C-alpha cells in the first residue's frame, strides 16, 4: 500500500490562504519529482468546482476530473495552519490523488485503506500534529493490517 504514498510526495511546512494556492503548490512540487501531464492542475481545479473533496475530518482529497497519469499516487501535504476549503470547512491535510490509466489489481485495497484513513478524524489529527512521513506510514500499515485480518 505504501507504494501509492511515496516519501518524495510528502510535504510539510507550507502555509496558504486558499485551496487554489495549496493545490498549485502541491502540483508544482509533484512536477519537480515526476512528470505530470499537461493540464493536470487545471483538471484538479475543475474537479473542485464539480463537487466537494472535503472529507469532514480536517482532510481533503482533491483529484483530477479524469484519469491522467501512468501511475496511481498520492501526494500528501500537511499544512502549517488550516485553510478554508469550502464554506465552513477547515482542512489541515491534503491528499492529492491521481489514479493510473493502467489496470491495477490492488486499486480496491488502495481505495479502502485511503477512505478509512481520510474518514478517521483521530488519524488525521495525529498526522496533522506529528507532520512526519513515518506517522503516515504507521497509519497506512495499521489500516492495511486491519483489512487483512478481516
């Protein structure tokens, strides 16, 4: 599961006034580390206009409005201070998700673990407070193990 959450796409130490600034920053940081298709940021912003990506736990899961990348990945950005994502919704942790064009046998497990993480307010709070990749890693391993034990 951790292959979807590469360490090089884990960002901290950033402060923004708007979600658009945060998304532009995250996309720029991803692009420094791996190529993104043309129009990726615009597709993420377009998706934000279509439906909310706020998860109700202090986290948001923005993603492009269409499948655009060769690999599935998640860029995680822990903000220095919460930002207003939508009316009355504060976000401290952003999980920018891009799903692969290719068939992936583990994608259902990825969706389940990611959803459980994003919907767990305690886990999001812990991640926002500790601000380390190791915390993210521990939470994903814990959730993956819980799924296997079922």
